C-alpha cells in the first residue's frame, strides 16, 4: 500500500483520507513512545489528561525521520507538490480521562456547492494534510480518530465541536481502528474527530506531522520567538531541510 502512491492519491480525492499500514516497525514504535515520555513541555505545549508537545522536530534530530517516511512523504509530494513542507509535528499522550470528541474540519480554503464536487465538475485541490502515526494499538476504547468518508465533498466547514453527531448523506463518524505503526493521512476538509480514552490504564501515543503546499506559511510555535535548533539543521538531509523550509529560490512552486 505504501508504494501505491496513485491509489493513495485517489483515496484522498474520493474518501478524503488514505490509510497506510505498517509504516513503523514495532521497535520504532517502542522507541518513539519512550522518546515522547522523555519530552519536557514549554511554550504552547499542554499537559494534563492530554500531553501535547508541539514542533518536536526542533528538539533533537531523532524526530526528523518521521518527516520523510517512504510512502507518507511520497503521498505528500504527489498531492501537495514537490516543494511541499511541514507546518508542524506534534506528539501526544492521551491518558485515561482524555476526551477529544470535537467533530471538526481542520481547514476549508473556500466553500464549494456540494453538487459540483459530487458530480466531479469541480475537483478540490489538496493543500493541507495531516499524517497520524499511531504509536498504540487503537481500539474503540483507546481514543480512535473518527472520520466520515467522503465528507470533504460537502464543500463546507464543520465548526469545532458545534455539532456533536454530524451526519453527511446518512453517514456518521466512523472509528479508525488500527495497529501501532499504521498511518492515517487525511486532508484538511474531511469531517473528523478525536475521541475518549475509555480505558482505566492505557495511554494512546500519537505523532502528527502536518504537511502543506509551499504557499501556506509555516506555523512553528511559539511563533515570534521561534528559532531553529542548529543541531537539527546540521543533521537534516536535503529533503528534510526542504520540509523545514529550505525552499528553491522561486516563489510559486
Ligand atoms: O486525536 C485525534 O485522533 C484527532 C486529532 C484531531 O482531530 C486534530 O488534531 O485535528
């Protein structure tokens, strides 16, 4: 599946997401979980039932390898251009008590009458996507991400948490149940939600990489005081450097 870039691109156009199994090995998952356990919050990071660490790629070179994973980066480049870059990379720990149920769209760039999208007269360009690297086996109890397949073709936004049980053409939000090491790659217009950790004693570990077309400004927090870590720049390969913003000397690619 990870080598079927055409099939995954088609899935992003039709369903609004592509599922890529087995991107990380069990050993890689184990190490990533330990690394998340070692993170210290600062800036806009959050701690509590949900620990949320932003822009982790800037903390040490270890995190860079998630930016250009085969299959995932190929899909990003095929859909958002050879000069696409990242907007951020967030590590999560969702503990018992975490409740992420907030159906929403991440970004609708312009609204389009639904019938034009359904008929195929208008095809929405892909500008912004998120890759979820699951670092836990995801069950109904352990906060799956929910999606409504095809709902990007509604052509309209779903405001954060306003409608707790949205439906689109009779379809409700469906949980994405998967294994640690799998990746869900979804476009910003898909109707989706986090959910509850209903377990007593398990934590969901998740890594997000946010990709966009080059023309969307990078949003590395805490914004005004942002500085690249020289050790990370030194270690990054050319593709990773481009994903961090080292673009060709042209403005419109
Ligand atoms: O926690 C999740 O699975 C979903 C996160 C999410 O919806 C988001 O970051 O936009």
